[in-house]
C-alpha cells in the first residue's frame, strides 16, 4: 500500500506529512503553493489522504421500506 500524505498550511507555507504503518512524519521541506506540495507527493509515488467527514449524510436507501 502506498504511503498516505496530507498537506497542511502553516505560517512558512505548505507542509507535507506522510503516514506509513500508522506513524506520521513531517517532510522537512515547506512549499510556497498547494500545487507544489501536491506535485511533490505525486513525484514520490505517495497517495493524497482524503479527510473523512465526522458525520455523513449518506443513507443506505436499499434498506429503507417504500
């Protein structure tokens, strides 16, 4: 499985964090733009981690009675 990476904005720019086997480590390089950070993640062969919402409005309709 590819390492999961996330991009966060800080005062010095955008910072990339990589999560492998449940351990998160921050990349020392900061980037000027979100696009530059995203390009770095793709060059490394990592996958951008999608944040899951706390609650979902999705309802399984196949189990609802008409």
